[in-house]
C-alpha cells in the first residue's frame, strides 16, 4: 500500500486542485479555474468509475490549460491570461491532481449512504423490519426509536 492510497491521497489531490484552481483564477483563466473548483466537488461526491472519469477530465483540462498558457493560444478571443507561467503552473497542478485521482481513487472512501432511504430492504434486519406492535402510549422508548429508524411516525398510531 502506498502513501497516497488512503486519506492522505485524497487530501493531496484536493489540495493540488484547490491550489491549481486558485492559481488559474488569479492568472485570469477564470473558466478553467472554475472547472477546477467544480472538480473538487466532483472528486468528493463521486466514487468508483465515475470518480476516475472526473480524474481523467481533470488531467485533460489541466494539460490544456498549461499548454494554452505556455504557447499563448487565446481561445476566448480576448487578451489571454495576465500571468502565463502562473496559469501554466495552475494547469500542471490540476493535471497532477487528476493523475493522483486516476491512480488511487479506488482506495478512497466515498460519501456515506448510511442515511439514504432506498428501495432495497434486503439489508434490514428482522428487528428493524418488525412492525410496531403496541400503541404509542404502551410503547417503550426503544420501540419508539425503532419505529423512527424504519421511517414511521409512532405518534400517528
């Protein structure tokens, strides 16, 4: 297991993305900078193959931003970036973050789905799926909590 496999890798990728986005925004590459900011949310909110696709997009966007900054190609029709080498460094940092995401995303945890209600009740235990047998006035506090866990309102009985 490498140093970037765990939480440290996620922190490195998010830090590179944040710094790269800041450099891109400061240099005048605002569109690409905001794409990098959105990449932070994309890395945090996705998992598995979708997270790797976000990483691939970050690599491509970062390399394109660095190339445009270095070779002075202005795709917007304006005057270009204020500080091309700062924009190139920001693009390189975004690309590096994408490479880290591509290489190590499978080892990182995803957002918790613990509190989502889904149609799959196969995961529930028999105790959780048991109906509330007594009325609320006769229920123990434990029965009331279990009813709330099942999504029932024990006061409506």
